[in-house]
C-alpha cells in the first residue's frame, strides 16, 4: 500500500519515469503525449537538461538563504530580464511558491496599497463566477467554482462574484454585441452596490482557465473593465497564472486585449514545471508607495524568493527566447485550433471549440441546438479524458460550467514544442474517444 494520497483518491496512478518534449513515459515503458502540460504548466517541454543543470548549479552554490536577509544574483538577473516583458510600468516582483499563494499575495498588496493611499475602508475584492484563482482558503474565496468551495464556505470570508464573459452561455441570455457587454457592466453595478470606498480590487483571468475551459472574452470586454476600475479607484489584478509566459501566443494574455492591468500574478509557465514558483508583479511606484508609508510589505514565506526557483525560471526564459517559443505557441497553437475544429465539427456532442495560442477548450453538450448538458453524474469530460489516457494521450478535464454543477469540457494545452505529427495524434485520438464515449 502506498503512503501517499492524492486528490483523486480512487485513481490508480501510474509512476511517471521520464519525459522529453511533449512526451512522458511511465515506469512500465508506456508512452503518453502530454497534451495539456499537466495542469497547463509545461511550456518549454519535458526533460530540458539546460533547466535541470541550471537548478543543480544553483542548488550546489547557494540553494537556500532567508529572503529577509539575502537576495541572490540569479534572482536579480532573472527579474531584470523579466521586467521588459511584463506590461506594467517599471515592474518589480515578489516570488512565492504557488499560484494560490501569488493570488493571496496580490490581494494583500492591493489592500496595503489602498491603505497606504488613505483608502482604509477598501477591503472587498470582486472576482468572477467561472474563475479559478487557487485552492487555499483566501484564493478559494475568489475562485468562482462552486464545486471546489463546497464544504469550506464557513472557513473563509467570501468575496462577491460577477458573471464571466462567457458568450457561449451568456448569463444575461444576450448575444454580443447587442448585449453591450453586460458582463463587464456588472462589475460597475457590483462596485456601486458595495460602495466604491469599500472595494480594493477586481481580479480576473485574461482568458478563462480551467473552470470554463479557455473562454476568450469578446472584443471590448477588457477595455470596459479597465475604464470601470479607473473610474472607481479599484486595482485591476490580472491573474496570468495560466495564461502567462506565452501560453496564449503572446507573452501575457492581457496583450491580446490592449489593456494594462495594475497588478499581475504569474506562475505555471514561469518555470514550465521545473520548480514550484509563482510571481506577484507590481508597478515599482506602487511598491515604493507602500515602502514609504508602511516600511514593509506585510507578507512572508519561508520559501519565497527561492534561488533554485529563480535559476529554473532564468533557464526557462532562455528556452523561451532562444527557441522563439512564444511565436511557436502562436503559430502551432493556431494549427492545433484549426485541426481541433475540423476534427470535431461533425461530432454532435461537441458544442464549442475555443481558445487562443496553445490553450484550447472543448465543451460537450447533449444537444447542440439547445446546448443541453449531460447529467453531471455521467462525468462525460472525465470519461473522455480517461479513454484518451488509455490511448496514450493526456488531456485536462473540467466540469461545472453551468451554474457550477453541470456542464463538461476539457482543455488541450500541450507544451509549445509539440510536433505537428503529435498534434495530429492528439486530435485523432480525441475525436475517436469522444465518439466512443
Ligand atoms: C488562473 C489561475 N490562478 C491561480 C491558480 C492556482 O495556482 P496553484 O495551483 O499553483 O496554486 C491556477 C491554477 O490552476 C490558475 O489557473
């Protein structure tokens, strides 16, 4: 019997042994195409020796020093290299070890910044339904995924949620553009309902992630949200944990919408899975405002600003730059999208195929016309992913896009280095298993 337990408690986990590019092998020698990079994490590919070597070198030199005492050369170098890519003025970075922790650090930063400018009543953070911001209790209060919140409501202070920009199932029963972006407008209503003097921030994923499955907002959505946040002095936090570092075919997801947030949270692709690292990114002037008023940012963590994490991120950035992998993600991702659409066009239970770059979602329906969902107890998304896994293709299942309980989808989000032949293999297997299930 194993002395490890996992989230999927009844699942028998094969033992992963090694990986290369978009491929993973288990210890029985079975080959899998990793078509979702785990939880949409692996961007530069599995088995990149340069990243492993950089981490080993740093671990041998100075693996761990306490972040209240030292900085490290590798962390400073990486931060200076990252700064020009991040769409914030003169940005600076606070390093943590998971996206959830990054989101919570962002909330604390927003709150402290509001207090520093004298807005001491601003404690509310508005999020969206259909979102994912993490599983720790503070992040869960923002995550708009009822299934994950179940049983824990009493343990966190809930935050308000507004409807997501999910045109396939518009919460207002409207159609774009006649809707006049009612979903963005709902943010203004929610701010006014609480009183702007109580609202610190609004947090959202630039392209909807795991909870809805690569939902791309309509044109004008982000510009409207930006206007509303400006009007009411609310900080706009872009949760780029999934969309960052090229996943959508641009360095950061917000770039598709010509909008500059105030605060960003980065994770996953920063190290492509080689180290658990996430990053709170803020404007230098905002960090300085807190320093001047409060002296310190009132947050901490034993493993924050980890030197081995910085070495992994630095080497991952080398790979992204040297391989021009963000452009690759855009081009090969467009091909992936075309192939998915073509292969699933005539499959009656596929209601929608959507996405950007190397981040695609496939939503299942019992009836295309009515968009009726399958009974949740049939776990259709999971069943499709299980069948694909049997055929050696790993996909990322999701459910709950309809009122948090019903609705099935999956994500296809492979490492950027996936080959065209592997894309064809993934799409071919996906079509076959969807028909079979
Ligand atoms: C957009 C977004 N934010 C936050 C998180 C939480 O990150 P982590 O699982 O590293 O805590 C995730 C994870 O999937 C995510 O996709």
